[in-house]
């Protein structure tokens, strides 16, 4: 498992373990219920049709024990999965896998009194290999212990030495194949999980690109519009304050014309950085279009938002070409019932009042 986990980024290893053992728990529960149902059907068949057969009582007792243990482990795994106790479920899954194989061997040995057959042991070996995903190292340990039990038991309960010899040889070969299959399936699970990480990362990147402005990494027009509508509803429901500031860079066209668009882009990025550094963590900032920025202040009054805006404008003057002073004009309003439906439009109109009134100021 350690070797396989080395392929998974450190930050995702615990997530992989939880995913793996959550899946194993669900599959093991299903396996236990199916086995319990099959064993119960066989038990009932033996009661009605083979109750008088010599040695059948021991086989029936083992079947009942098998059913009880399967149901108990299924219930335990269900509880662990429900409460997400994955660290405990790891040990339970490995123990359950070992216990299932041991009981299958015991059932196989008990059946030798009736028929020379090891299909129960082989069936349990391959069903568990196909269903459960654990490291091949665990399979080697589990299968080796069960094989030793099987080999010793066969020498004791099976009088046909030739059958014992070939059964042991077959068991060795089938155990090796089972370990190889377990290794392949486990590594396939690792590969699938790595692909899932890659796809999720790509989806996050695409989602980020769809929601943010490519130049400034602020929210874009569409995203901030949705956020504003949501915050308006929350503000109305909670009767809380909500303020909106619209910042426009003064004479930005002259900066582009005089210094070029590269400098203009740098000014936009610098202003965006300044705004982000001065607002609170739960405020929302967006590039609304061109050189216009929106700042949404949940839970503050106009006076409190005004203090932040003053700090932003003071810092904006420090960006741009050394021989040019960058200034900005801000329109700041609070949400009311009168401007609820045209909140952004009112803030934008207030910003134009600031520009028409001399620029480099805040109008609220």
C-alpha cells in the first residue's frame, strides 16, 4: 500500500484511504449478506433433505456460525461506514476478509467427509479478490495463513493422499494468481483515483476561469452580478446592512494612450491587488468591466465602508508610472427598499457624480 500511495499526492492520500475503505465496506457488507443468504438456503436444504446424513450436523453448525459471523460483521461495517470511522473499518475489512477465507477453508475441510472437493475455498478466494480492494501485501499474508490451514487440514481430514497432493498444488497456483489479480485491481483503483483528481483539478480550473477575470483574478461581471443578487436576498431576510462601491480609475484612457496597454494592464492589476489587500476577507471584489471595479460590503454601514474606500484611494495613488498620479472615483451606496431593484445602477450613477464633481473622491 505504501508503494501505491507514493503515486498519490500527499494532500489526497487520506482522501484515497477513506474512498477505498468506504467502497470496501459497502462491498464487504453486500458480500456478507449474499454469503449469509446462500449459507442459510443450504442450511435449510440440509435440514429437509440431508438431516440423517452422517457428519451433516457439524457442517450445519459451521454454516450457522458462518451466517451469524457474516451478519455481525456486516452490521459492524455498516455502523463504521455510517459514522465515517474509516480507520477502524480498515482493520475490520482486513480481518473480515481473513475470517471469511478461514471459514471457507473450514467449510471445505468439513465437506471432505461427504465429497472430495475444494471449490468452496477457491470460490471464497476469488470472490474476495474480485470484490475487495486492499494491498497485495495483505492478500499475501491472508492467503498464506489460510493456505497453511488448508494444507494441514487436508492432510488430516482427506484420506486420499493423491487428491491432497493435487489439491495443495492447485491451491498454490490459484493463490499466486489471486495475489496477482488483487495487485492489478488495486493499482487500477489507484489509477482511477488519480484520474479523478486530475479531472477535478481541471473542473476547478475551468470553474475558476468562468467565474474570474483573466487579468486581475477578481470576480467577473457575471459572477459578481449573481453574488449581489444573493447578498441582497440575504440582507433583506436578515435585515442586515449591505453596501456597494463602484470604483473607476480616473483618466485611464490617457494612461493607455501615453504609456501603452501593457502599462494599462499593469495599473489594473495593481489596483485590483490594492483593493483586495484593503477589504475584509468576506467582502466581494470584481472587475465589472474596463477600468471599473465593484466592491460589495456585507454587514457594514456606509460610514464603515467609506473608511475602507478612503484607504483604497490613498493606496491607488502609489501605483502607475512614476510621473503620473493614478486616482480613482468611488460611488458608495447602501441597499434600501428604494434601490433594491437597481442597486448596481444607483451605485454606478453615484460614481459618475464623483467623476463629474472633480474626480479622486468618494460620493455616497
